[in-house]
């Protein structure tokens, strides 16, 4: 069963048809980056309307069983998530409220410093807030919202992993030890230390072909992507490796500027080239079948391929999306 642990496509019937053509059973879809609670709830409402209007292709993804059911009947379960904790507005009550609305995953930070911790554009002298950050993690653990550290800096990632009593996800990032520093957003990738700690927590990392963080950038090949999968499996074990494309088809310049600078800057703080095309072989997700076939040819067993393609995410979602039984 195929699960893509992060996409930020502009929601439209064309995208949903692409998921169907690719055989994707579950997609984690971003509904907020810098938005506040009201703006985010509007986006959640829009997604709920789209789910109803496109019920022949989609269903809501509030649980691992929803994804399994979608895969069984040829649809895609959409798991709603945040790439920042801004929608909570430093109010712990909103964590449970958004969980009830269907949100199941939230990054502690996007690229910058916030009340919870520090993003990857900050220096590593800043880390997890000992007040709000730790309490936010406890509340997310309590209600059953998965903690994601994909865009957090090294220190915040490690401190979040230490603070959380439940497994922590890295939905879309690559191993810096394999990719190296010669890609546009090398600092977005994760050190071997963070990846090992995430695996020790029971977490999963979603490997991405996003050109700004992928091996060889825009020239990343299927073979190189599979080399990276093999490296990560050797590093942290096959039970902790999945897929998370960071695909963002349909988004225009206005959205890209919003992601890069929000309301807090007149221009991007980190120089980034314009929109980049994903590798041609990715083919809006249809290329996942090619990746999985390459893994089989490299000697990965069918059970290992199933774990990487989505089984590991299903295991993590199965426990991570439900409230802590001790509460």
C-alpha cells in the first residue's frame, strides 16, 4: 500500500486523479504554514468540502484504517497536517480542537524561530522552548497528533525527540550524510544523529525527491534515489524508512512567496531559485512504481518493499493518531 507522507499540491480534481493514477492510498496534505487558527480552519473546511465533492476518488484520513480502506477501494485517504505550529496560536486547547477537526500531523516549526522552537534557517544555538515547546509536545502526545520535525533545526529536532514520549516523524527530508552539502537546501536535510534518534523513538523518515534536497538536485535519478533509500535502511533499519515527496504541483508564485517569507519579511531570507520541476521519472507519483521495482531488483524482499512504500507509515499512524490511553 502506497503512502506519500507529504504533499502540498494545490487541491484540485486534476491532482486527485494523479493520486488515483499513481495508486496512492494515503497522502499527508498540508493545510497551513504561516496561517493562524481562523485561516487554517477555513482551509480545513475547504478540504472537507473537496473530500465530499470528490468522494469517488478521496476519503478523509483520520486513521490508519481509513488509509487501508481507501487502498482497498481504489481511492486516496487525505491526512490533514500543518507544516508549522502557528495555527495553535500558543493555545494548547487548539491542539485538541484541530484534532477533532481531522488534523493528525503538525510540524513544530517551519523554517524560522517560533514559540515552540527553531527552524532550519536558524542557527543551532536555538532549540526547543522549555515552556511552550515542551508543553505543546505533551499535548500533541496526549490527543494523538503526530509530531513532525522535518523543518526543525538540529537542536530542536534532538530536543523534541528527547521530550516526546511517543514516536516522532520526519515526514519529508533526506539524510545529509548521503546527499551532502552540494544541493540548494542542504541544511533542510537531517544528520545521521537525528535520523538514528528518530528511529530509536519508533519514528519514520519520508525520503523525498524534491530537487532542492535530493541527491544531485534537479538531476536526481531513480538509481540515486534508490541508493539513498538503501543508505537510510542500512543506517536506521528498514522499519523506519518511508516516502514523503514534498510535491507541490499547481502552486504559483504567490504561494511560493508566502512559503518563503510569510508576513515577516519583504524578501526571502535564504536565496532560493524559482520554481523547480520534479524529476521527470516521478511523473506526479506514478514513478513510485518504478522506485519500488528498482528496490526489488536490488534485492529488497517484498515485505521490505511493502514497509518502505507505506507499511511503516501505517504502523506509525495506527498508534500515533489516537489519544494516549493513559489520559
